C-alpha cells in the first residue's frame, strides 16, 4: 500500500490524494459504502461498480464471524471472492458492537465476551482473535480492536477505555506482525484514536496512535450523539497531530454536510450507513437538499430526482414514480433510492476532489453545505 497527496487546498486543510492497494487505486477523499454482512443493502455488486462507482466497501468482523462464519469465507478464498468484489475492502473490528451491544457483553482487559444476537451463543473477541478473524476475512484494511465509548461519557470512564484501547492496540500490532497476508495480497492494520470529547484524552490518544507508525490512522468514537461542534473540534484536534503523510479515516460520519466539513479539516476516508439506511425509509440526498419521497408534494412531480436531469442512476426515474413505489411498498423504491444516495455521496466527494485540485474548494464547500443541508419540502 502507498499513499500520496497530490493537491492541497490553500484555504483549508483539505487534501486530494491517491491510496494504492493490491485491489486497485482509491482517489481520496473517498466515501466507502457499508456492507456489514458482506452486502451493501438493497444494491448488488454490479450496481456498486457500474452505477455508483464505489472504489472500496466495508464489511463487519462481528457480523461476518457469526454468519456466514470463517469456515465458509476461508473456503471461498476470502470475502472478496465470496461476495464477488474485486476492489479494495475494509473490515471494522467489532469495536462498535462492543459499544452498541452493551446488554450482551462483558468486557475485561483480556477482551470482550459477548452473546450472539442470532442464537445467544457466547464468544470471546480478544485483540489476537480479532486479528486472526480479520486476516481470514481478507480485507485490504483491517481495523484494530477498540472500545467505542458512548456519549455522554464521564471523564474517568473515557480515560480508562482509551487506555485499554491502547493496550489492545499493542496486542493487535504484535499479532498482526506475527502473522502473514492470507490470500496473496497485502493487508494493512489501521489503529483508532479514541478519547470521547475530552481534548486532553484525544490528544494523548492521537499522539500514541501516531507513534505506532502504521500505514494509516482512524478516528473513532465520534458521531455517537455528541453535538456536531464537538465532533468537528475533536476531528480538527486529532488531524493536527496524526501524520500528514498517512491517510486519515473518520469512522461512521456522516451527513453530506458533515463529510464536506471534515474534508476541510483534513479527513481522507469516510463511511456511514446513512445513505443506505435513509434510502430504505424514503429519504433522498440531492444537490438541492434532502427530500422525503413519501410526501404528497411529489405525487404528480414528473421531474427527475435531482437537478440537471440527473437521478444518479442509469435509468430515468421521476419523483412521482419513486414516491409511488414507496407508497405502494414496492421493493424497487428502496433499491432506486439506495442507488441514488450512494451515487450522490460518491459524486459529492468526487466533486470535492476536483475543487481541491482547482483551488476552489473553500468557497464551493460553503455553498454546498447550505444546499445539501436544506429540506426540500
């Protein structure tokens, strides 16, 4: 893997770059669709490649470990081959599930014992086990095992959690370096900065992660309910500490406006379930703002889903038709909306790259944040 910054914005910390992996080159900033269980919901892999042009997708270690299980994935030759995806892939380590499944787990310094949400069976995720699992899944980018703290979170808990995340990281690195790439292509380990919304903890964590000298770094534990200003403040602080020559990944963020603001702070990689989850509920993100496709307003509107005759999918679909599909509970409605939202997110970061290269990102970002945040009622 290699990462090269090709352009820097003169008025912000935004940068355009290229991240080269054995499965292909990724232009940054990049948005990564979330395929939790080996599938980006409501869209097939051909659509992801041809309509959306996603350069990289995510899988989740916790969910894939439970189902279909490592034996099947390994027999297939890794997750790429199992799901028919030949572009780069990243796996989340399961740290977010440590946060979200609090009623089903017991955490110790050794790791996390949790109950499967499928059948109630008990399992142990230790840093070593997670590294072995991610090796077997076969992602190009493997996330270190961490704990994602909730918000609000008191200072002492956040500090203890951060310290444990750091200890787990050391064990992750030891296991990672003691093992080899499994399927004939390079795999890389990315550590995760934690520390909740406390500046001193975020600074400590960012400095510790930077010292590990891995080939990329992530920021976790944000976009979990904290005020948006806090998210931006913590992101800016951490970006000022993490190495400028390594890609920076902000996990689980966010709205189109969030992504644009965080590009301006120096973030290179994003993922979020919002474009797919909201699509299934009839919410579309467009150049002119956010539309609820169930609204009566669209009943007779035969214009395309977005301006300039663009619906962000190959075929033409009107607002009236997509509303009809949702009101009729037709499966095609969520499918079209998912195609549209993912393609819009990928288009948005692509436009950001163009504006950074042109030297016009700052003014464009200000204008676009207002547009994409508006409600088109």
